[in-house]
C-alpha cells in the first residue's frame, strides 16, 4: 500500500507532466460528451474526434438526435466500430434525456447508468467532467494498467475493483483529473507494450519501475 506522501508524489508528478488534466474528447454540450464517450468504446478518442464534428453538425440538437433515423446515424459513426449498437444507443439516449430528464444530462450515478449504453466508466466521466463531483474514478484500460504498475491497486484488471481501490487512496479533489492524466501517460510513456521507466517522473515511487530497474 502506498503512503499518502507517495500518492501525492504521483499526483504532483503527473500534474507537472500534463498540466491540463482534461478529457481528450472534443465537445461543446454536455450530452455531446455523453455521446462521444459512448462512441469511444472499443475505439480511440482520436477517431471519435474525427467523426463527431460531422455527426453533431447533422444533428445539432438533442431533439434532432431523438428523431434521427438510426441507420443514418450509423453512417456517420461507422468507422468507430459497433456502429449499429452505438447508433441505436445514441437515438434512444436522446429520447430518454428528453422524456425523463427535461433534455438535461442527469447528475447521479443511478440515473446515468439507466441510460442506453452507459456504464459506470462513462457515468463517472460525466460526473467528473460535467458536474465536478469529487472522488470519481474513470477506470479505463490505461487507468487499470498504470495504477496496477504504480502499486495503487493490487493489480486487478476488474474495473469495479480498480475504481473502489483508487477511491480509497486518491485525494477526492484530484481523482478525476488524475485519471485523465493516466490516459495521457499511458499513450506517451507507460504504454501497454512498453513502460518507459527511464523517462517517467513517477519511477521513484512506482512498484513496476522498482522491480524492473
């Protein structure tokens, strides 16, 4: 188990490396972030950012999405993969947001996970980025891999367990941005293929670096 001092060293190290701890998905409206996160499943954020400008231009309002033809939506998001399920979820989600939430993205975990295609990872991201809820943890693949290497978790690959373990150890006011920074770190330095420990400012407090020095 890491000490609070070691945890803060990790938080501060990532802050210095990636000052802007923000989501890499591009959006203007709250529901656009919700939809973009749905599209990012089994797809890169880079690809989603290439697709969404045309998608949001064709369907500029939530009402437009709610009335959209699922097949037409699918044509815009085809390159994101699993486009049939994703396009259906976007349309159904828009309809539910209008009928049950007054056209607003809800701000509780229970309401969010009741939306089509929304799981805890997506819900946590929305709670953190839209509502600035302290203590949220977005347990994506980068977060799971790197938190295990650092020794912040016991190495489990289960997203629910990773979320629970990180909630217990991370400062609540830092956890959301910390997870965003882990994504950036996972792309640049601590990649799935190779952990570039010699370039990493967290190496002095990292279990993986200590074992593989």
